[in-house]
């Protein structure tokens, strides 16, 4: 089955620790995205990547870092500099700019709790 | 700055009671407007893309329409399984890459 996988589903960390969230897709999509969702709020863009070895900051990039070494993978690291890291993190992908349709497809999400 | 406002924030319907959800948007040149469904604790599920005013798309009990300022998601004779949060997002022509701007969603509850 083609799709987006995120692991783990739930993640618990102590304050001050860095943590990396995994995102893998087998849809052959060029573009990948990371969003953060807090209760009662919409999705906010953290980072996105349109092509391997290139990525751009979104609206709330402070305290996060990413890499895009492979087309299929776009891991997100939540660093100790992120002041309020507890949230639901969503990874998405889209075909990119090769076609006119730009809808994004989402993974199941990772719920991160930092205490 | 692109903006998306969804209303109402929450909507309770009885099974079979048709209604509409609203998505108002401000964008400098619309490339596309997207509707998603999100169940609690899960990732959003893509429903529709609309590209130009006057366009309509249907899927089962859902129909999405688009004008130059807003989009409606019409739900006809809803069932309890239609209960979810419905998200609207826009993509501007001048946006960098293919990033989307999301609204905060409408939480729909359909009671049996």
C-alpha cells in the first residue's frame, strides 16, 4: 500500500532532550511538509521541502530542525530550544510542482508529550 | 497575507438534518482550495480540490462549492459517521512551493 508512515504514534520525553520524529512516504512525491497542531487550532507549518537536499522554514520553525537526504524521508528534530514542544505533529507530502494538482496527503501523526 | 476563516467553530446536527459549513478566504490569486476531514487523533484525510469560482465537487453526502470569496461544504442527510472536524485550506498562486494555509476547522457532530 502506498502512503505516509510516521513513528512512533506516541512519544514521551523529558524537558531538555532533543527528539526526532520519523516520516517516510512511498508515494514518489517530491514535496514533504511538517505541521504542528494544538488543541482547537489549525495546522501550522514548521518546515517544508520541495526536493532532496533542500528545505525551507515555515511559519514556526524556531526550535526545530529537519533534513532531506532521501526523497522518501523527512525527519523532524524537536530541539530543547523549542519552548512548548508538546503537540500533535503531522507529516504530509504532495506531488510537487510537476502537475497542476497540489493537494497534500497526511500521515497518521505523532503525539509528543514533554514533561 | 493569506487568511482562511471557517464557521461555525462547532456544529451539532441530528441524523438526516442537512447543513453547510463555510470557509471564507483572502488570498492574492487562488491556485486551489482544499477540504479535508480529520477524525480525533488522526491525520487529515483529503476530500476535494476546487480551482475556480463556480466549480462544484461531490462525494457521497458531501458537496463542495467555490465562489471568489468563500467555499461551502454542504452535507446532505448526514449520518453519525460523518462526525469529524472539517478543515479548509488555500494555496496562493504566488506561494513558495506548494504550501497551504489552513483554517481552524469546523467540528461537526451528528447525533443518531
